[in-house]
C-alpha cells in the first residue's frame, strides 16, 4: 500500500515555523498561502520574536501553541533546522516540510546532517519532505504551503524545480489544465519520488502524474511505481548526456548513456518521456482528452496542401502511420467533398471550407466513422473565419457562424465515434477552436505539437503491457571473470556456445584440436577488443593452420592464454550484440542490437531494464532499424528470432542475478534459421 502520507496532504492542523512579515523571506510567502483558507484547519504562525505576522499573533515556539500540530513547515536559517525538527516531533507532528537548504547539496558534511535528521523523523513515525524544497499544495484539501498558487485540476505535479513548476502551470492554463497537488521534491531525504508517485496513484482526484526529476533515487523503484500507477505518468528530466559513457570498458558501456537508460525505463513502465516543459504540456493536454487508441493509422485532414504535407511528415516523425485510404473510405469522402478535393491521405478540402465551413465537420465525421482510421489530425486554417469574422472568404459573419456550427458538429461526431482527434490551427484562441477545446479536443498552434499529442494518445501494443521485471535473487558470486569462466556461467543458464578449450602452450593447442573437428577459431584471451588487436583468427582449416596462427599471435600479442574453438557455420546468420550494464539508479540495463565488429559504427541498438522477458526481447529486435535482416532479404532465409529472444532472456537474467557484474556482454550472438550460438562473451566485475 505504500507509506501513509495523509498527514502531509490532509493534516488536521498546520504550523509555519519561520513565518515572517518580510516579503523577501520564503516564510512570508508560505505563511500567506497557508492563510488562504484558515477555516479549513487551524493554521499557526511561529516566529522566534513573536509579535504579529500577516495580521495574526505569532507564537515564539511550537511549544507555546499549546496543542499538537499535525504538519509543520520549517523555513529557518540552516543552523536552527535540527532544533526546529526536534521541536516539531516533540509537539506530535506527523509530517514536516523542510524549506531550509544547506544539506546534501553542499557536500558530505551536509549529507551526514541530512541523514541524521531523516533518521530522527522516521524513528518518530513521521514523514519529511525536503529539505531544500519549495513546499507543497493540495487543492483537493485546501492545503496551500507553497509560494505559488496552482490552478485546481486533476494533475499531480512532482518537481525538483520551482521555476519549471511555475512555467508548467503557465503553459497548462491555456489548455484548461490544472493541478490536484504540487510537491517540491527537494533533497528527498525521507519522502521520495517513489513514495509520492505511489500516493498520487491512490489519490482519486488525481488523473495524471507529471514529474520533473533530476535525481530518481531508486530509479527501478520509480519505474515499478509508474508502471503500477494505473494512470498516466509524464516525465521531464535533465542530465541525460553521454559523458558517463567515456569511462566504459566495453561496447555495452560505451553505448549505454544515461539517456538510453531513462528512455528504456520509461518504455518498459509505460511512462511518457518528454524533453521540454512545452512537450510535457502537449502530452498532458492530449491525455486530458481521455481517448487512446491501439492503432497508429492516422489521417491528416487539411484545408491547404502545405499544411497537410508538413503535418504528414510530423506525424510519421512522431511514430505514427499515414497510410493511403482505401477505395471504400475514399468513396465515402467523395460524397461530402467536391471534385478537386484530395481524398487519399492527406485529405485536402482544396478551398471548399471557404464556400462551406460545414465541410470541415462532414469530413471529420466520415473519417472518424471509417474502420481504416485510428486517429485524425486536422490542420490548417480552421478557426480563422471566426477569429477574423470572415477570414479569406470575405463573407462577414456568415462564415464565422458557419464555422461555429461546424465546430459544434465536430464535437458531436467525436462523441458519437470516440477516436483521438487533434487540431492544429493558426487561430487556436478563436471562438470556434474554444468550442473544440471545451469539449476535450486538444488544439495546438504548432504542427509538431499536434503530432506529438496524437502519439501520446496511441497505446503501443507492440511493446506489450507496461511492466518492470523483478530482479531475481542474487546468485553465488562469479569468481572467474575470465573468458571461459563467463562462458561457463552462461552455458549453465542455457546459452549455447560452440565447443572450446583454453590453452596456454602449443601442446595443449594440439590436444584441443583432437577433441573436435575443424575448421577452428583461435582467440587471444585477456585482450580488450580482440578483433581490433588482431587477436582473432577464423576459418583455420586444420592443425597446421591453427598452429601457424597460434605462433603468429603469441609473437605479436604475448597473451598468457588462448581459446581454441570450433568454427560456427555463419551461413545465413545475423550477428547480434547482447549486453547488460549496471546503472547506479536503475540497476541492470540490457542492450540488444546488430552485433559483430560494426556494433559501434552502426549503433543500431535498443535498451530495456533487465531481466528482459523473451516477448519484450522479440519486440526490441523487431524494432531495430536493420530488423529486415532478421526477416530475410535478397533471397536469404529468415532467422530464428524466437530462439534469439529466449537466449536474450537467459543472458539478461544471469546478469541481473549477479550484482557483482558491472558489465556482461555477448558479441556476437549468431542467429541462424535453425537456432542461436554465442560466439564470444566477456564480463567486468564491480
């Protein structure tokens, strides 16, 4: 059920410690907000000098109040914070909001102070938001303990940035979006992002959860909470650069950046990941429509060819499909459009709207009604007639009135056939467009926003239902991280390898050649990126070729040991890479993609939190840019993707069960029409 945060969001009484008459102090802003609804619950102001604050008598301490206080907001100078926390707990506080800064964000000493405070709060059975936060608000319980006022609505906003929270509410207002709750995360010393997501998921008045986070804490727990929320979670984050990849010791580490990890976690958990506050607003507005579709077939409907072409490109760039409509759908459109209208997709009125604004509604009605269409993106001039009282047609109020009637008819059609419908227009604030927006039809001024909104309204059924696989119990630690030790570990888990023997001299080399038939492969061990160093020799037909390759390799590389292996049949095979990198916040993260020596050059890879179930692994493989190779091209047969997916599940499960392994990689994993073979493997211990 998660932690009980009732005292945080619906306390019986509130005290603001550090309340002030000085507008430059945060204690002034919070106290003023707390007094917005003093009838809802007792609100006590505390200032060590006493006197009057904001026209009310202020106590000099919490003890002077003379009664228990459920929630205490502390906004005092850093040196006095611990004493204020102790006073709050002594007065029976079940929740504390720490505005005061100067803790973990300042370095190790501040972190130690913060941890000690959090320990005392937990020991008392209370909860702490912050420190170093900007307060909280809950419009559903009339709790106002932040400096800003948030318009009422059904979005819970959890943010590590006060300024971004302010920008988001300003951007949301034109779309009619408001907030059920606001929480400034602060340092998350006690109450974490995960705790808040879980509580907002249970909050009936919250329909969607918007998150801006720079520090996820336990990232995997966040992903699990988001997947289980049962309502949309939209994430805006920062710091997703590539610098962390520079110190990696293998291909997997070099390709797994923090942005890949966050994107993988969001896809697995069904979280909508956005890059900007504007993008978050677009997605929230789309989700507010309450309609989602399992298909991506989008029809672009326009009154101008340019708008239609741009919108079609934007839709495809957003991951939607813009297929040509079939003969039946085109015939139905012909019954409501004139001869010069285009009906293929994009559907273009070609000037008919200026003669008959009702044609907008007629066309939308036909598009929503056809089974060939999952969603509609309407783009162009709609709204302009009402906005300019006549627009291009010069028909005065007749066109404006006709457009208003068309807007109401579009609303009726959408209610009768509830499919996602998004509008882009040059006149988003016009009366006609306001009719659409009031009915829950998202309206945008930018084409790319409309396309992104439709993408957010599309359920990605190919990825399967959202979910984050649980980590398996920790297995016995891997003691031998050498090549053959890693092979043995994976082989025991059911990952197939060709026969192989580790050798250290020529006599052992010849003995190994007697154990299995050629052709052979010779690998120099303990050499990073063996292929680049000339440490791999392939297709050695007999013992003489094997011996010659060994002598040459030993002279050049001087490796302490080598591996003699049976050469796999590469005919009709596709080489993949499967790797797992352990992220400090999200735990083991898997990477799959096109493998072999061109892995880094082509960079055709996909990511998922490990372990990766076989079904999801198959979706990842089929989503690669080079997925056509797996299906067979230019007369080549298709390879066994199901077998590859099953082996990916085993490899990633092994890595997930071994926390001592920082990186595990199989490259290449050879996939043929008749099965799978792992041809190389390596591990890096923590």
